[in-house]
C-alpha cells in the first residue's frame, strides 16, 4: 500500500485516484481550487482527504495531474514542500497540431520538473502513454522512466497495486521519448487504429 497525493482535480486525477483507492492505497487530493479538491475527494470516497495547495503533501508519492504547462510552475511553487517526495509526472506536452512536442529541445516536462524540484525529491515519468478511459476500464502496460532506482521501485509497487504492469524504459532522459510515445498513441488513434480504445503494450516472444 502506498500513500498517494494527487495535485490536480481533473480527469486523470479522478481516474488515478479511483484506481489508487481500489488498489488499497490512501489518497489525498490537492487543487488550486479547494472546492474542486473537496468535491473530488468526496466523489472518490474511501477515506480520501484533501490538502491545501502548495503545502506539504501527505503522500510519499505525489502525482502531478495538471495540464503540461502548469506542471513545472506548480512544482516550483510547492518548492521545499516536495522535499523527499517521489514525484510522478504524467503530462503530455503536445503542440497545437498534435504532431510534435510543445518543447523543441531534447528535454521533457519530467526533466524540467527534476530541475525545479528539491534536490532530494525524485522524479518518475509514468502513465502518459495511456488514455484516461483505458486506464479506467482496461489493464494497460504502464511505461516509466526515472533516475532513482528506489523511487522507481516504489512507483512500480504502486502501479502493481492498480493491477497493472509497470515497464521501466530507463533513466529520466527517456521521459522525452515517452512523451514522443504519447504522440505516437494519439497518431495511432487518429490513423492506424482509428479510435482511442487501445494502449501501447509489449509482447514478448516465448522463451
Ligand atoms: N486525459 C488523458 O487521457 C491523459 C492521458 C495521459 C496523460 N494525460 C496528462 O494528464 C494531465 C492532466 O490531464 P487531464 O485529462 O486530467 O486534464 P483536465 O481534466 O483538463 O485537468 C487539468 C487539471 O489541471 C489543472 N490546471 C490546469 N492548468 C493549471 C495551471 N496552470 N496551474 C495549476 N493547475 C492547472 C486544472 O485545474 P482547474 O480545474 O483549477 O483549472 C485541472 O485540475 C495532462 O498533462 C495530460 O497531458 C492525460
């Protein structure tokens, strides 16, 4: 069981919160609009609590479930309140035409979060390649990237508590390519697959 704080009160916060509770974890919701946080906590039930925006989260794992351009500013605003936390960045920084990333360089929101977060916080990219409704209804593989082995182990344990398979793609620089995989997912939904009712997954040859 993990103690999870979710910063955000939107669709992904709701879906991850519901799955986290179903998986036996404790959940705290934090939103810049306290009334939305209170409403979501009430809707999630299962002992979900709320915390005040930019104060120290109760959870050891903090999921930042905000639109991509709000993620780094929010982490900077929380500042030392995130000391020692495992921060999960789930964002997809798509450009306006959904055929590229909003940032040009070989960076990622997760890498920028690591720069903005306290030195003893650890950042893991996860969940961004999975459409919300697939996370809600399916059992998709969840790709993760991060530099800290202990942080990744705790995120993997959390993902397993949701009944899902975590798959480590490497260090935090790989978060850039996970953001690219998010784009590939949208491209497949718009083209080859033709609908969003799927997730990228790994098929291993039998040994
Ligand atoms: N939806 C999906 O299928 C999916 C899948 C994978 C990853 N993601 C990623 O998950 C993240 C959240 O997506 P979502 O679908 O949950 O979006 P959403 O329903 O639109 O919720 C967005 C949340 O971000 C908050 N927010 C927006 N701008 C902010 C800012 N500048 N500062 C602080 N808070 C801000 C909103 O707060 P207010 O209500 O106060 O405006 C709201 O709580 C995004 O980065 C997205 O790329 C989404």
